[in-house]
């Protein structure tokens, strides 16, 4: 398997965590988003969306981090990254989507670039925008974790939701977000970071990491 | 089952389509987003995220449209809304996420409100923002459909991807987007709209629709 990804991309980190939790080997292919390598012809030929991450597994080319993780969970079921029951699976997917749809799309590189370069937003306003969606979005996650506290986001083992939560916290710190209002979220984050699957795939430990 | 939703919400429409494709009955609960009914205590007690749609099925409370549709597909497998093979499932999920993560979050009501009310963006800039993400995002979908043309987004029957595509086209029209650059997308849209499951659940045909 080959994973096309970028060390700083939150969506890439989600997939690295899932691969590590499953103990799967892969070839790391770096695509440098800040240098716009995703638009180079060689990559555009692989990726219709010109986005990372992208997983190539034999003939299958899978995009979108959540779809990649579900694919890995179906093709390599152990350890499972989704609970066995339909309601539990729905809760884990919803937690993942609360971050992947409601927070992260508003703060990724291309969106922030558009706000500043095209809409001429001041840096201060751009940061206020980013913090607003991260802080309020994490509150939603907090309410759900507090309603049913567990070791991880859901239950006693890491799931898809934890793969998505952890990168979002690194992103929140990059924007200097408040995090003291989400104690359950932060407790789960710290628990995850004690596991090698989360710690060893951290952006700073990637082959393409920059100082 | 009860579906809490809002006629104009694209994410709500996705779920209405899925319920109709499966032939499932449900109680329609209207939550008027423009009147901020999602923040009322009665709804906040049900929904941690104060968002629609939300499905209540016995003890299960499921949020996030994609998680709801996967839940319906697991609890009511016929007709399936995901292909049988892992690579096909991944492709359908990725197409759905190309819209649900890359387009829709940038153009929903609360995001546009924040741009105008908090960041003081002019209406013209707000519309340029919305059109940019819709038009470029649909191009990504177009490239994927063109690479493997089928009756629907994937294969001969409607899937999760079609449930997500159709509401996005209505949304694109609301913003006066270009659509002539995405002929495969529009062909699939027209095909879907000829089916009762898509036509009968159209926002304008909802109980809470306004003139």
C-alpha cells in the first residue's frame, strides 16, 4: 500500500493513525501542500481531487480520510475501528463527522488561503474565524463525550472517532484555541497520545516533517 | 422513527431521500433553522450539536446525515445504498465526502451568517465565496464520474453518493452557480430527479416548506 499524504495535514494524520492501529505497513509518499505539489501533473493523474490523503492498494485508489479508514476497517478488520452494534457505529461515525464536516473544512489550508488572498481578510480575522469553528465545534464533541464517558471517544478501544479527534487538537493548538472548556475531549486526547499508534505518526515524526 | 429536519437543509434532504429509497415511514419533525429553533431547550435536550438532521429510532439517537444513512443501510439493508465490494463502497463514500466535507460545510447557513455578521463580508463577497467552493468542488466530482460513467454516481442504482449529490445541486442553483462545466454531474442529477424518492422529498414538498 502507498499513502500519499502531507505531514501537517490533519486528514493525512487520521489515516496514519488508523494504519498504525491496524499494524499495517505502507510506503509513505509525501505531497507538499504548501508548495502546491498536489497540482503537479504526476499527482493530478492519481488524484481527481488534488487532495491528500490518498491510499493506493493494488488497483484500488481511495480518497477522503474517512472513506480510507472505513476501507481499511473492511479489508483489515482487526482490531476494529468501529463498534459491533449499529447504534455504536452511528455514534462513532457522527463524532468523526462532527469534526470532519463541522470543524476541519473551515480551517484547512486552501480555505484559509482563500479568506486571506481572495477575500482580503486580515490575519486577525482569519484567526478569529478559525478559532470560532474549532472552539464551538469541540464543544459539541465535549457534550457528547460527557454524556457517555469512556476511556476513548467511544468505549475501551480507539475508534475512527479518536483517529479524527487527535489531529483536530493539534490543529486547535496551532490556532491558540481555548481548550479548557472541553475537559473530556482533552482527557481522551491525552489517553490517545500515550499510545504508539498516535504518538509515532505525529506530524513532527513524519519523513517529510520540517523544522 | 422520527426525523428532525428542516426543509431547506441540504443535509436533511439527503436523509429524506435515503428513507424514501428504503421505503421507510417516519414522523417528520420540523426544526426551523432560520428561526433558530435548533437552539430552543426542547431541541437542545435531544441534539448535542443543535444541528439537523437527527434521527430517533427507539433508544438510538443518530446525528450527522452520513452516519444516519449508514445506520439506515445497516438496520434496513434493502435496497442497499452502498455497493457490495470494499473498493466500490470506498468510492461511494469518498464521492459523498467530496461534497459533505469539501463543499457543503463552507456554504451552510451558520457559516454564511458568520461571514456576513461577524466578519462583515459584503453580500457580493459572500456569494463569490459560496460559488467558488461549489463550482470547484463539483469539478472534482465531475472528474470522478467522467472517469467511470454509470447511470447513477456509481453503478445502476442510487447510492449514498446520489443522496448527497442531489441536494448540493439545489444549493448550487440557489447561489446561481455555473453548472455547464459538470455535465456528468447534471446528467446524474436529472436521472435521480425522475425517481419519486428524490422528487417527492424535495424541499418544496416538505410539510414545513414556505412559499
